């Protein structure tokens, strides 16, 4: 059981969820301040969720890539 990997996964998931919520709230706030009577707050909130989700996915892919590099280095060390 690799507790460090599980903790990293938990932290990443929590960060991703909070990032999406914060971006959606920020988008809604900007839309509300610009024109509260139109659909702009909802549109900007959706854009915020998409930006938050893309940030989360890109960071997840980065960590997967780093993990694969670490495994390759460990495999080479074990061969030597």
C-alpha cells in the first residue's frame, strides 16, 4: 500500500474540485457585476468550470508523466 501516492491523488482531486468551484464562482461574480439581468453570469460560470476542469486535467497529465519518468529511472537503477 503506497500511502504517499494515495495522499497525492486525494490532494489532487480536492484541489481540482475546489479549483472548479472557485473558477465558477469567480465567473459568476464577474458576469453578475457586468450585467445581472442577462445570461452572462451563467455563461461565465460555465466558462469558469471549463477552465478549472482543463487546469485540473493538465495538472493530472503532468503528474502522470512525472510518475512515469520516476518509474523509468527506478527500472534503470534496478538493472544497473
